[in-house]
C-alpha cells in the first residue's frame, strides 16, 4: 500500500514522529490500522528533477525489499536527502533498517 495523495503526505509530515540520519528522514504517523502505507519523497535540496527522481526510485526499490518484515504501524513517509544518490546500496539498507527498528515498524 502506498501513500499517494498530497493531503496524506501533509498529515504525516505535520502529525508524525520523526526519525532521521544522513541519508533519509522517516515520518511515522501511528494510526492504529492493520496496514502500513508508505510514501516516498525527495528533498528539493537533493538537486534537479532528474536527481530527485533518482532518489525516489532508489528509495522505492529499497522499501520493496522490506515488505515481508513490516509491522502494521500506520503511515510512513521516507524523505530522501541528496546523499542517497551517491550512497552505496548497503549503506542505504543499514540506514533504512536502523530507522525502521527505531520507529518500531520492522521485525528484527
């Protein structure tokens, strides 16, 4: 399940809890629902539209690898920073896993 509407993203940004590091920021809004909806975004400071699209593509592929380990915890927005473009895949996986465990949204 994905977050698609601008209003959904805005609600998560305003009301959600924040967990971040040098590659990404997680905004988690605990809704009490039995499903998890995830949206992916990129900061404007990540660069041109081409670079922001690359950030979103990499993060979307990263999230898809964790579908089977997610705990139902509401709505999540993964906001990618400019460092995602040049980071290794292993560094992104470590970062995402650490943030999701910290947010209590991932089975360890």
